């Protein structure tokens, strides 16, 4: 079973405006090259170990480069007992291609 609802850039932007937290699961060098504004960097291989940093009372949007690693991160967060999990389809690439702002 796939964990985490797949959402597009528009849905992610709306959710962020409503207080959703964005977790970027790429590697640090990818993150510094450009990321979704306000995204917190937690590389995919450390998501479960750093699960206490994921707020259970918020919608969590996981983002990577194209959507593969973030799907894995959703599964790790689910294993940690979190339920409000979303995966940005197309990842950071889709975010930037759609003309949304990126931070460096």
C-alpha cells in the first residue's frame, strides 16, 4: 500500500498557506542549490531517526527532487506513527518548473 497522499504544486502551496510543514528529504548539496521556501532539511536516510522533529499535529509535505525519495520518507514517517502525510508529486523540479519561488 502506498503511504502518503500525492499532491501537486498548487495543492502543496495551498496547504503551506494553511500551515503545513515542508520536509525536504534530499541531500544537503541539493537543498542548498534551491528548495521550497521554509522547507526543513531532513535527508531521507535520517527521517526515521529524526522522527521527533516531525510535528504530529501538522500536515507534513515531503519533497525530494522528483518524488521518489519523498515517497519513501512518507513510509518512514508512517512507521513512526504519523498520519497527516503528503508527497509532492514531481518534487522540487516540479515546484521550480511551475514558477514557484525557491530559496537558496
